[in-house]
């Protein structure tokens, strides 16, 4: 008999860890229809007839976020045979809030208190039998990470599912609320199953429009229900939603307090608290953050990452390397020999070697640096430090018109801008949300790392500070944008308060780190084998062919090619930025498809057999022009995938155009300032470009410091 | 004559065919991925 089991719980309580352990490779990931909330289903290992659904992490079943709507819809409409409610043992009271609601929806529930290893480390004891007695449902101890208690939990859930006996909530609300609920039950959900009427009554009491619509209530019924609600609100002096929440938490306190025993003295600090005294210290927090990120980029770009990338670029994708005294030829050498031995036509050899290998190889060459960076970012996120960064930066962000809540999408954007942009949905304030969408991609994503590494390697001796400066300039651009935009009418207003739970520090498991690195790394390799491959072929074709004497054929010189003709038309735009030649202009344009294409395009257009890409580039541009190129590519419109995400999230063509226009404009001016002021201070001369840079800089400063006519006055 | 052409350009034909197949597979894969991607998201209430 096939059974459906849903795993429900708060975010970060270990649901996915549990789900992955129980299903192994037997899982499929998609999206819930109509939203981009991830849907994960899988078959229980060894029991193909049992389907597990990993519901999105939610704090309640209220209809305020896509995750809550999806989870509630699934529980009420698809009716799983049982719910495995995962409770975070280190945050019992918070977790039990959701439990009180799950017990009301008429489905068998089994509670599993997770992270018991952490609970014991904190010196806390949870009386699980007492909890089970109070809640009226089976409660078990598990540790999803250490895989303990899982067999018993599954056995209990399957038993509950097969019995089909729905959970009966033991909690009740205050007298006045129960009175109102009783009246509402009389009026509303008569045609609904008996064990669900109370649930619907509570939702109607909370003025849940979704439920009212679902129940098909008439206006007269709704009016009567509203009268009951107002009577109760007037008596208790609070709104109905708050009354329900207060009563739920009062019940949770009554249940949790007797079940918890603390062995360390109350008020004494845990290890996480002691670490936070230093890491979130008022004075030390930011310098520590700067040192940590500097170290991360130093090791990734200059240290071992730089060494491995050099081997990749000049060995594997170059002339070759020496392995224990043996000469190992690189891929271009091997392929070149093969193509020559097969007497392949020149144009085809050129396509393969100068196009595909040069282009894809240039991007793939930076894989070692990216893998190491992914490792560090995954470590910092998994250990809990990144939550502290959001907290630390909240105070600074507020001074610039943002809040720490905006940092979460930005943090996600360090991996990829698309989920970063979509994470802005957690920001309720529309103006702040739009501002976050516009600025999230200023932070370098993993795709921009090859560009940073190429510029650092070719012009600055592989210096670690190039990549680190790009990161901090990205943050500066976000702060600058916050200040600037908050002074405009569409973005005025106070930033919303930011409430964040700091998880306990924990040592990330090797498995989770490896999984995270594999996910990101394989995504990059797939991109290299698809988009970058096709873009390299297109770049090769358009840079190798032209109309020679009216006849279409291979160009004798790349400067006379189709691509050069197009590039020369637009190159003039970038002249004030110091890199007004067609190659860099074309490379920047191809970066719109995928930022790694900037590197692969340069790999094709600057490819020679005599020297490496970095050496060729170093001869083509000055370090100042190269840094200006880096700044432009860092800050301008992101790749097409991210542009598409911005279009969807902005919900309007004008806002979308404004976002992209703003990004390109800021990138242009910043790159111009870098080049023009850099030239001025290094004795490069004074020209029209310098004048333009001075005028634009003064204008921007004025925009930043002018009186904020749209500042809302605090009462 | 056709046979001569094929014999003289065997290497180009074989390598060209392999390269074309790879590029076609990549292009088809990208088009399929684009078509099967989920509908544009809407915000939750």
C-alpha cells in the first residue's frame, strides 16, 4: 500500500539533511507549480511504495509567503498520510509554534526532535516522553546529521500513517477566543470534515482571505463572522491574529518549560556566545570580516588557487607540463598533433584549436580557483559565520538606506545572482525590495571570478588584492546606491526592522561541503560545455570570417573580420574608460550571455601560439585600463539569466529598464573615474575624458550629500 | 571523383562530423532546457 509522508518544520531544522539520508539518490527536485519554491520528493530507501515530500521550511501555516502557501496547500489539498514534524531541539519553543498548527489540520503527526547532539552539547535535557504526553502525539529523539533515531522515527511515522488516526490538538485558546471560534464554526464549514472545522474556524478568526475564498462563504456569513471577531477583539484589546499567536505561545510555554532542563547555569555563555563576543564586537567585527574575506581571496586567487590555475592554463590548456620528469603535452598540443596527422582542413583546425579549445579552455582554466573559493564560501555559510555578517552589516547598511535583510540576497549573490535576486522576496517593503534587486548583482558572483583572476594574473602579478578589492567595491557600490536611491521619491521611506536568528556555530561536515562544492563546480563545468562552448564558436566564426573583395571567406587578419567591424562601431563608447578597442568591447558584450564569456572571448580574440593569454593581454592594455575594464564588467548589467530574474521580480517594464539602466550607468561612470583619475594622478595627462570624469563625479557627490527632500520625518 | 574527394578529406569529414554533432547536441540540450524551465515566478501573497 503506497503512502505519502510529508516532512515539515522550520527552516534550518535539518529537514533536507533528513530527507537526503532517507531517500539517498532516489529523489527528484522540481518546483511547485506557479512559484519558484523548490519541491523535493523521493522514495524511502528500501521502500519504493513510500513517497517522502520535503516541504519548504516554514514558521507557521499563515499565508504570507510562497513557502507557507505551498506547504499549507499541500497539507490540506493533497493530504499526506502522515506528517513527520521535525523540531529543532536547540529552539524548542519556536519549533513548537508550527507543531500546534500541524496538530489542527487533521493529519496523523509524529514529532522528531532533531539536533539532539547539539542539545546535549549545550547541556540541555529534553524530556521527550513528557512532550509526547502533552502534545498527544508520538515524539522521538533523532540526529539527522549523525543518523541516529531515524529507523525508529520512520517506523513510528509509518505506523501512524497506516492507522490513519488524525492528531487531536490538546491546546485551546482563551475563553473569549474559543467562544468566537464556536460561533464561527456554527456559521462556516459545515460541509467540511468534522476534524477540520476547528482549523477552518481558527483561520477565519484570523481573517485568512484564502480560507474564506476556499470555503465559498457568502457576504452575510462573512459579515457575521466579522462581528464575532470584533467583539472578541474589543473585549481583549488586541487584533485577532495577535490573540491567536499569544495563546499558541502561552500553550507552547506550558508544554516546553517542564520538558526542558538546563545543566549549565542560566545566563552563562555557550561557546557560540563566547565566539560572538569577539566576532560581532562593535569595534572588531568589521576588521575581522575584512581579514577573513581577504584571506579567502588570497588563498583562492593568489595562493594554492593561483598555482593550480597557472598549471591548468599553461599546462593542461597550454604547452604542457612536466610530471615526474616526463613531458606531458597540453590539450592544444595533443589535439593539434591529432588534427595534423589526420590532415584536417585549416579552417576546421582553427575552429577547434583557436575557437573551442582557446575559448572553453580560458574559462575552465580558472576552475581550481573557483573550487577553492566555493569551499571557503560554503564553509563560512555552513559554520554560521555568514549570519553574523548580515547582523554586523545591518547597522552600517541602515546608514546607507538599506537594512541587513538586504544582505541575505547579496550574500546568496556571491554564488549566483539569480537566486540572490529571487531571495529579495523575503523583503516586505517594496521600495527596499526593488533597491535590493537593483544592487544584488554588484557583488561579484562566481562567474565573475575568472574575469578578476585573469586581470589579476595578467596585469598585477596574480595579486590577491585585485579580487578582494572587487568584492569590497561591490559592497561600496551597494551602499552608494542605497544612499543615492533613498533620496529619490520612488525609494523613500525607512528601512524595515531586521530580525535574524543567529544559529549556533557548528563544524560543517565534509559531506555537506563536498556536496556544495560539487553543485557549484559541476554547474560551472556544464556552463563551459554549453553556453561558453557555443559562444566561443560564434566568436571564432565572426572573428575569422569577413567579406574579402565582396566574397565571403576567411579573413586574412582578425582586424578585418565581421566581429571587428561590429566591435569598432561600439568601441568608441568605451574610449573614455581606457579600453576603447573592439576586442574588449566585444568581450564585454559577450559577457551579457555569461560573465565567464568575457574570459573565453578574450581567449579566442587574443589567442596566439607563441605566448599565454595573460602575456598577450599585458601587452595590449595598461594596468589602469585593465582595472577599469574589470570595474565595468563587475558592476554593469549581469548575465541574461540574471537580467531575466530582474525582469520577473521587478514586475514592470519601467522598473526593469530603470534597474538595467542604472547598473550600466554606474558601471560606466565608476570605470571612467578609475581610468581618468588614475591617469591624472599617475601623470597621464589631462583631457576631455578627465573633464567628463570630474563633472560626473561632482554631480554624483552632490546627489549623495544633497538634502533628502523625501526623508520621512519620524514622529 | 566523389570517392577521391572523400579519401582526400577523410580527416576533415570525420572530425567535422564529430564537431557538428557535439555542437548540435549542445544546442538542442540548451533549447530543451529553456523550454522545460518553470513558468516565470509570481510573488506570493
